[in-house]
C-alpha cells in the first residue's frame, strides 16, 4: 500500500493507550486513522467522514461494540467492521458475524494479523461496492429503454435512497 | 439456614469466582495488548532509525513510560486477584470491612460499565465477624447493580458507619436518581439473608446494614 491509496480506518477502543499505540503503528503502514474512545464519538465521526473499515472493541462504557456494529452496518452499507476484543467468545463471535462483522479477532492479536485482516476487509468492501455499481449500471441501462427522462430520474432517486 | 449458607458458598461461590476471574482476565488481556502494541511501535521506530529516518525522541520516552505503567497496572491487578483468591481461606473470621470495600471497588472497576467510585476513608478500623467471601460477594453484587442502574456520568460514594454498637452500615450514595426497583435480585437477597444484612433504599442512595457478629455462621463453620 502506498500513501496515495490510503485505507480510511475508524479505530474504536476505550483503552486509550492501546488506541494511541495502534494508531501510531497503523499510520506507519499508510492507513488513514480516525481514533475514537467510545461508541458515541465513533457514530458522530462516522456521520461526518467516509470510512472503508472500522476496528471496534466489544466492551465499552455507553454504546458497546455490538450496538456500534449494528449502527455502523445500518448507516454505512459498504463499511466492513472488524471486532477486536479481549472478551471475544464463540457466542459473541457468532452473534457479531450474524450482525455483519467481517471478522472477530481476540486481543492481544498480532499486529501483522490485524493489518492483513484490515486489508482483506478493504478488498471485500471494494468487491461489494464494485458488484453494487455493476448492478446499478445494469439497472440504469434497462431504465433507459421505455422511460421518460423524469421517470428515469425518479428511479435513480429511489436507487440512491436504498444506498443510504 | 446454616446448610443454606454452606450451599451458597459452593453454588454462588463458583459463579462469583468465574465472573470475577473473567473480568480480571479481560483486564490482563488489555494490559498485554497495550504492552504488545507499544513494544511493536518501539520496534517500528528502531527500523525507521536504521533506515536513516528521524523522529521525535519523546516518542521513545512515551513508549518506555507506557510499558512501565502497564507492568505496574498488571502487578496491581495480580495483587487484587491474589487478595480475592485468599478471601475463601477462612469461612468465617474477623474481617476489616474497609479492606473488603476497597477490594470490591477495584474488582468491579474492571467491569466495562463501572462508574467513578470514591471510598471515603473510615476514621477507625471497623471489623465484623462474618464470612469474608460472602461479604465480598454481597458488596460486589451491590456495586454491580448500582453501576448498571447509574448513568455513565454519575458518581458513587461509599461511606462506612458504626450505626449502633452491634451494627455497621455501608452507605452507597449516588449523585443522580437511579431505578433500583428490581434490587436486590434473588441471588443477592439470598447472600444478604445468610449474612443477616438488610438493605434500605432512598432517592440518593442505598444503605446496607450488617451485624458485627453473625453467630449462626460462626457456629456452622466452627463445626467444620
């Protein structure tokens, strides 16, 4: 990865020192990092900026990792979420996967493993987005036949609404 | 009643031990994760330096300080784990109640939903003759219930009072109104019954009154 193709990463953990150390290390790997120490801040920042991948701790005061995962997946269709937690059990891993988590990693997890997982999540995001764009193009092409310009615009608006 | 006390130590004891150990292991995992990432960052800086790149030397100082602090935090956690493990050494004994409260505050502090808690220093050393393990269980469960009911910004103050010659009262005061309708739950009530402890709720807090001596418990466990 080079500086020109930075992955935009949202990193959420209430352990501030862990968050800071991981942020510094990931910056050296050319990730664009936005750290957040709680779920509330993470939601707020996710409404203002676009992220490719989020790495989220499970147990946090206030909005916990599961609630944050649900909220992020609902409001950002292509965002991939990795759960990184000291509390990960088989049950929580299954629950998080059902809610759309890309992967559940246990803390402490090797740095290289985390970097690889983030890259895999980014690839998955790109693939999902590409497939969606291809579908969209096909729909647009089919709309172009037999529709008035206004009708086409209405259908495009509907499609964009579904993307939110 | 006394066989009930013995059952409680065995049944609730295991569950309580498991629950506390889970939160301690989570705390240790966090500590190791910080040490691991900070050591990794030190290694990254070393590699940068080898490549001839410069960086602020304060980063090195911050890293080594952070590792030293986390090692101290780890030792502190292990000391609390050890203290908690020894609470089952004597089934009934003269127990320094302030020590029990201090340990319960630290152990519940590992919970992700723990709230800021201040333990007021007690002027004199207050002891009660009771089961140290069940007392620890009761105080822990009470704190846990309060934290769950309290808002994230709320604060809790613990005060110890010698209400009468034969009674001691622990006061859990919160700065915001909390809903404790479902407290004590049946498990907490069970432990309270064996310890002959009574809860009194008010808008600003919760009082837990305990006898200085619990003859039933002493008789039961003295017989082995």
